[in-house]
C-alpha cells in the first residue's frame, strides 16, 4: 500500500485524484496552506513523514515550491502536476 498526502485536494485536480486513486494508494492526509481549510487537513509544516511514501501536489507554483523543499528535507518522494511554473 502506498501512503500519500495530497496538497491541493480542494481543487479540481485534487478532487479527480481522490476519485481516481487506485486501491493501492491510501490518501492519509490532506495538506493545506491555511489552518482548518478543510476537514482532515494539516499544515505542511505539521505533516509527519514517518508513514508517508509520497506527497502528491496539485496546488499553485508557490505551494509547490514549499512542498518540494519539505520533501527534500524529509526525504519523501514528490509527485507534482502543478501548472504555471
């Protein structure tokens, strides 16, 4: 089972990812840049990499940059579909 966090879950592509994620992928956290932005969301700075295999990013260029830095620091795989970079 791949354990993933999703940044940008409230957007159009984030919703598509939630719908299309295969059974082998478990979305364990929704990552937000704003506190209490959506249920089950955590701030990127509060995200734990302990049981996380990948951070999936479909957000904005600014958020993508922050997420990439977090992934490098925490040695976590990063998958981004952010456009407009």
